[in-house]
C-alpha cells in the first residue's frame, strides 16, 4: 500500500514538473483526494474493503495517468490525434464553452439553448474543466481534459470491485478488478477525449446499485443517473431504464409495496420515455442521422474483409454474427501497430493489443463453458437476466461494430465470466482456457495467411 501510494505521488509530481501546469497539479491532487474519500465511503467501514479499494486506486492511478501522458506526447509529436478524430470536435467545442463568462452561461448554452443538439453533458463537462482552468489557473489543454476522463475510468474500477464482492470473496474480487483495470479495453479507452468512459462510469455505478440491498432511496438514485446518461447519449439513457427494473424485480421482492413499486416504475418509465422523446425530438433526429451515418460509414469502410462480409449477411443473421464478432474486436489484435509511426503510438497499440487479446479470451472461454452442463445448470435467473441485458444491448449497437459503444456493458459480461470460472473444476478451466487460446490463435493465423498471401 505504501509503495503504491509513493508511486502515485512520484508520478503525479513528475507530470506536474513536466507540464508546469497549475491546473494539472490541482487536478491530480483533487483526483487523489476524492478517490481516497470515495474508497473510504463505499467501503462502509469494512477494513479489508477499504484496503483493497485503496490498493486498486493507487495501482491504477499511476498507470492511467502515465498512459494519458503518452497519448498527450503523441499529440504533441504529430500535432493531431492518432486515434478517434472526433476528439478534435469534443475538445474544440469544450474549449469554446470554456471562454464563456460564467459556469451559469455554460449551463444555459448546453441545457437551455441546447446549442449542440445532443451530447450536452459531455460538452458541459469539457467546458467546465476548461473554464476552471482558464479562470483560476492556466490555460485549458489536451492533457488536462484527458486526465479528467482517465479519473472516471479509475473510479469505475472501484465500483466494479464493490460489485464483484457480491459474487466472490474479497481477495478474488481484488485480483479480478486489477485484471479488468489493466487488461480490459477500459484501459485502452481511458485517456481519449470522448464520452464513452463517462457513460461506462455511469453504468458501473448503476450496475453496483443493482446489487445492493433494496431501499427506496437507492431506487431514487437511478433517476439522476438516467437523466445524466440521457444527456451523454440518448440511446444509452433509454437502455439505462432496465437497471431500476432489474433492481426492483430481484432486490425489492421483500418490500411490502413491491407490486405497487414495480407497476409504478413501468408506468413512470413509459411516461419518462414519452416526455424524453417529445422534449429531445431534435436530439433524436440528430441521433438517428448519426446512427445511420455510423452504419453507412462502417459498411463503406470495412471493404471486403471479414467485417465487410458480416455486414453483407441477411438481416438477423448479420446481427448475430456481428454480436459474436464484436466480442473479439479489434481483430486482428495487431491492427494499430500497422498504423503506428511514433514510439508513443506503439505503446498505445500495445495497450489495444492486450485489451483485444484479454477480452477475446474471456469471451471464447465463456462460449466453451456454456457447453458444460454444470455451467448451464448453475445459471440463476439473475445470471440469465444479466446475459440477456448484455446481449440485447450489444445487438442494439450492431449497426456500428465499435468496442467503445458497448464498453459500458462489459462489467456485466465480466460478472458472468467470473461466476462461470468459479463453477468449473480447475481441470475444466485449464481445458477451456487452452481451447480459447488455440481457437483465437487459429483465427489469427488464418486471417494472416488469407490477408497477406
């Protein structure tokens, strides 16, 4: 613990000295303080939870911050973003908002005038960060915005740990959380100036609440979470409505007003959905245009490769194939290495490579495991519900084969994976692990020879 904290302090000091930025110095201090406070708060005075949460925070803090710095160094080197061109739009829109006279004016532009039509929560946050930096410290900059997104990724891991302890012991929950933190696609996406990590964090909080003891207060907490998610991406907010339904159905059955609550939530959900559709009609049109644009762009740019072939399949079969393929993308895992031109880009490519290998292995392991009678028998109603939620979510996003759009649902898939591993004898775990590695290796080799022969 002391070594991890010391590493965190040294990395933070090094970044501050390197950038000479007061806003970054204050931000890193704020992250460390708030993260530590949240760790104590959600541990609920359980000593082992407090220690494990702090270990997770301090372990991921240094690595995530350094990864943000690597992304920033590459930006300086090539004077552009290596990945995700929409980062430019998000940063520039936030920078424009940051020059407003007050936070109230930024709020008015985003949520009253709705000058961007959609994604207003993202623009608002980028604008607020820039405004605080411009007004009280030094100028808004790329690294500052990147670090604030990375911090949400750090916090996501804390809530993941708290969720996993409902399924396994605390030592295993710590180990599995660190595996997810460093090897899942979350790490690769943690520094980019996009809205996907924000949404993933909001979903992680909701997923944690789904597992807590039922109270009306916790049920009401879903309301602001849904509203905020709406303002990041409309369709993600709509899907978030599933979480309070799950919470009442599986956690609220013992409540004396269970039937009334469940029925009321359905009607309220329908009402809120209707109001949202009416209020955000402009956003919906824009979202649908973007949705169609993403789909067309994806199909046009996949060419004649494996992805292109999947998009040419008949309706229905196409969604199933894309759903499967989405869990082993990016495929091949080495794709970003081919585009890298700087040492920083090779590090970024390696992060994506690790995430792709890890998640592909996890998914294939689950597929092999479902052939086991014991695994199928041990699937509880909650496990089945979680799988259905994840499946519907992924299929709903099949128009764009992009990991970042489905990143927020990965903690649910991870929960089922951990359950499956615990049900299997050690010999079966080894057998399915070897089969997963062999299948993925075979697919990679076949792809290589077909592509380059």
